[in-house]
């Protein structure tokens, strides 16, 4: 195989591999999971709920004055297609965003997966099934090779049901024993500690540092 074809193959594989990857995980008020973001090779972010519902897609807008990103994505002028099919679970759903091709679990699939995103290009998605614990059913379980785990109903009330880990990255929350006022808020993501102002501070309950975006193991964690 000539060098030209080898280079072309590597370039194509790199683009295709990057086409979709877990890029962001966002927490509302630093406590409750609000969305996962998948990035594409064309600079588009696709946001999903923890149940695999497509929420929005577009690009992030950064305020030049305050250095904060807008909470809503900016619409992106790119070709899109929608499914035209007799499958009621898929009909009318977004089929592609530019070069990013999206598939869904069909009406014949088990109830917890039906109509939910199955793949974006090479990136595969799976969900907790009807045979697993009731509180987990229908939630995203796998994004590519990353296993998503959640705290169970029998665990501390400050974090039960919340996201527990993303692959090898553990997610810890404050309990009433740690900080009664900030119980339920993020305490650490992987090796990164997170601190909040106490009820006695003027800025009570807000993040102590301006690092509301943390890049950990290839994913940006956003505290809103």
C-alpha cells in the first residue's frame, strides 16, 4: 500500500473516530445531572438527557465580557435529515447532523430502549434494562466504552439516584454530615475537589472558585 493511501486511511479513520465522543457532562446547581454532550468532527455539540433523549444541538457561545458560556446552544447552519419510516419509535426523529449519522432503538426493542438513541456514527449507546433495578431502568448505561453508574435508592438521601461514576471517574457529593447547607452538591469529580460557600458566607451556596468547567479524563464537567 502506497504512502498516499496509508495517509488517506489514517486521516479518514481519525476523522471518523473523532466524529462522535462524549465531550461534556453538566450539572444544574452543581447537584443534579442536566445533560451529556456528544461532540462531532464539525464542531457541533449534541446534548442528551440521562434517558437518552436528544435535547438540542448546536455550538457553544462564549461571552467575551464575562468569559461564560451561554446555557443554550447557538443554532448551527448544517444539513440535517429526518427519518421517514413506518417504525413509530423512529419516524420523524433526527437522522443526521452533517456527517453525524444517528440511529435509534426501534419499536420491537424492549420498552426501556424503544425510540432512544442507539448510535451516533461509531459511538454506541446502551441503557439499563427492565431486568435491572427499577430506579435505573431506561437511564443511559454505556456511552461508547464508558460505563455510567448511579447511586442506588438505599444509599444516602443526599445523592441517591445521582450519577456515581463515568468510567473510572468517581463522582462524590456532600452529605448532611459533611455540610448540611450544601448537601447533595458535588464534592469531587475524580481527583478534583469542589468547594462551595457555606450558609454563613455572603455568597452562600455558590462555587468558591471560578473553575466551573473541569476537564477530567477527556470530558469537560460543567457546574451551572
